[in-house]
C-alpha cells in the first residue's frame, strides 16, 4: 500500500466517523426535544428507530408517512382505555415525534 492510498483510507475513515458523530448528535437532540431521556426504558429502541428512519431523510413521502402514523397513534390513544396500552402508545407517539424532528433537521 502506498502512502497516498493509506492517507486516502485514513481521510475516508475520519470523514465517516465525523458523519456518524453528527448523526448521533442529531438523533440525541431529536430524542431530547421529544422528551425521551436516556433513563427511559424505550430510549435505545427509539434511537434505533430514528437511525433507520434517517435513511429516508429528505424524502417527503417518508415524512408524510410518519405524520400520518403519528396521527393514527393519537386517534388510537383516545380510543384506548387500558393504562398499559396508553403507556405504550404514548411512547410510540414520542418516538415518532423524535423521528419527525430528526428528519426535518
């Protein structure tokens, strides 16, 4: 491997790490804005969901999908009587809210 090849690989790794750090900061910011803290039991799942959703960042149809999904969750919350089900739906709503924050950032 030549010096130039080694430098190119190092620069690519540095660039990838930098992009990953930026994305992680964006995700954490979106989670915080949505009211999801690291102590919440669903934090890691929400983080993972945002990572997946960000693969479609910039796609208006994807944003529209998440907006509609959040609306359906809100309607379901109103119709649900069970405390446990309400808790799960509220967590889902917060996760979708964080996804939307991240996709619009």
